[in-house]
């Protein structure tokens, strides 16, 4: 299973360059993937800032995307994220994404964010 970082959905929705094309192509061939529920917040907020008219539509599409299991955040994940913050000096949101990917036993994290590379329990696949 792939863990999809929020930037995959953001690029797919609003980027017209090569990275946006790669994100859209990846989403079209997804067999099984998961993001954190935090992804909804990040996608909505990021798109609302850049293209407010697309925020609702994109978020609805994310929440209803086939073959996508949205993983809830809970106290256990937050505690794991806190350990990742302390060990790898990640921001809380990225640490929560990392903790979610690890807990869900994702094969890799698809993201443009290279800071996931320093987490030994994860493998990152760039777009």
C-alpha cells in the first residue's frame, strides 16, 4: 500500500506543469493507498489559499476517492508523531504523516518532501 502525502493531491488539483501531470497519472492508477485524515485539512487549506473555487470540489474528490483508505488520527498516532518530532526534528504535521505511514505499514510514502528520507522506518517515492 502507498501512503500519499497531501502534496500529491494538491499538485494533481492545481499544478499544470510536469509534477501535476505525474500526480494525476499516479492517482489514476492507484490500486490501494492511504493518507491521514490530516491530508483533508492540508489539501483544503492549501487549495483554498491558491484557488478558492476548487477547495470544496477537490476535498470532496479526496474524501470519495476509490481505493483510498483515510486513516484517522488518535492519541497513539500523536504519541508516535511526538517521538518522530524528537528523533528527526520534523514539523508536527509531517511527523503525524510519518507516524501514520509507519502504523499503516505502508510500502512507501509518495511525496515531494525530502525530509521523509531521513526517517529510517520509511521509504519515500518522489513524484
